[in-house]
C-alpha cells in the first residue's frame, strides 16, 4: 500500500470522526466545517500525486511524501498555537467572571445586612 493511499485512508477516517463529533454535539459547527474542508483537501492531494511531486520539486524535497508530512507538522503546530491562544482567552474570561461574581456576592451580602438592620 502506497503512502498516498494511507494518506487518503487517514483523511477519510478523520472525516468520519469529525462528523461523529459534530453529530454528538461535541464539536462546534465552525470547527466542523474547517475540519471537513481539511479532510477534503487532504483527499484531493492524496489522489493527485503529480501535484505533490511538482511541489516537492519546486521546494527541493527529494522524497515527495515527506512534503505531506512536513505540511501536516506545520498544520498541527499552528492548530496547537491557535488552541493555546483560545484557552488563554477563555481562562482570562473565566477569571474576570469569577471576580465579578465575587464582587456581586459581596454587594449582595452587604445589602442583605443593611436591610436586616433596617427591619429592626
């Protein structure tokens, strides 16, 4: 089995997993579309061996399938950076929300305390 066939099969499996996660509502729609497009692009590239061979020649890569793995590595690293930024933003928002809840809770307790003194 050639490396291009393996790449195609991995792309199909990735597409199936993406659709499963979307159907079970574990994956947001915008990410689902992104991963579906990625899967389709990988399938098209896997079938067009000539494109990969030409790109490898232009970039000076002697073993064309290695170019697929180099692009995959760059893509994975960029996804990791994107997710790290996303998690950082979510963490900041959660921290801010916790601070706001603490402030509101303190104000509520003070309000209830003042109100109980007024009722006496």
